[in-house]
C-alpha cells in the first residue's frame, strides 16, 4: 500500500505504526512525502532524496529468526511505481531514478558494485527481526536503506537491534521508529551518496505508551554503547519536524530503559 501524505486527509490505521504513522509538521514536506506500507514495515519517503525520513515496524517474538543465509541484495521498491518520488539517487557510479527502477525487469544491470555497498549502508528495519516470516525480502527494498558507516552499523546500532530482539521475547511486542538525521547545510537537491550522508541516526523504542529514544552520531566508534546516547524526543521531533506519535500520549520510561540494560 502507498499513500500520498496529503490525500484527502483521512485517518489511516497501520499495524506497523501501532495506530497512526508519524506525521510531518511541515506543509511542504507533507505535500512532497509519500508513505509506503509493506508486510513488515511502513516508511515515510522524503520527496527530495527518495530515502526514508522514518521507518516504523512492529517487533514480535514469532517473527525473529536466523538471517545469516538470507540474500542481502538491494532491490527497487515496487510501490514507487505509483508514487511521485522521481528524484535521482546516485549509487556507486550509476544513477538510479527510484520510480523508474521500480518497474524495470533488470534494474541493476551494469551495477556490479551494488552488492558491496552493504558495508556502507544499513537496513532501518533489520533482517533478523523478520527472518522467520515469508516477507523478509521486503527488507531488501531501497526504501528500507540508509547510508551508514560500518563502525556504527556493527557497533551500537547492531547492539541495540540484538537487545530489542532479546527483549521482545519477554514483552511479546515492541514498536520501533527509526531514521536518519541530516544537517541542513549538507543537504543537496541533487542527492548523491556523499550529499545524502546523514549526520546521525535515531531509533525510538515503544511499548504501549512508554518509550525510549536514542540518537547515534555517524562517527560513533564501534565499541561505544548505545546506552550513552539516550535522546530527548521533543528535541528530536523539532529537528525533523515530525510528530512520531500523533494519536497517543507517550512518556519516557525508565523501566523500558532498564529493560534495555541501560541504567541512568
């Protein structure tokens, strides 16, 4: 499913968002943005870069599995055929127009270097959290991709993903909202792999109406703990002009933080 952010203004209830999905607070961003909804995640796509401003997904204990043997090759998002996203995203030495590769029979022809880009990119919704479902291949969509330095991807980012997979075995269900943070001074209307490099990355973990938010700078060392990067959600929402929980009142939870093995 794909919805333009300003289509009729109807309320859309989405499982991956535990109700209403994050809402843009800028009228310009709302007009330009699209929301794609797949089996295992929903994503709000930036109208300028074609990348996700946010990805929301629902963790359940039954979906977690071993992902080591699953293919991890980026693929076009077929839903972009129906969207207004038409800006160019440059990957390696070739240019991909996302709305066009979505309908191509062989979108990566001539892109022999693309699979190696996995070391400098990450999945916002992780493969391991859905490896035990028949829909894991959705996580290879470009709309689930974000450029990310390898030390962060293999460090605090991965540590938190693993801890969430362990925690959901007890809580049975968690919601996660995650995405990139950009510096306005580095933003480009002609995105390339360098101009769209995020300055940081956020991850919000929610259980019912309790939440904890984290922000990780891009240059974070591989051996630094995620616990040292708890963030204020009001400041985060102001930075991205997004209301992450538009349909409910949430509160920061010391208990949830403790469940994530963090003590303040």
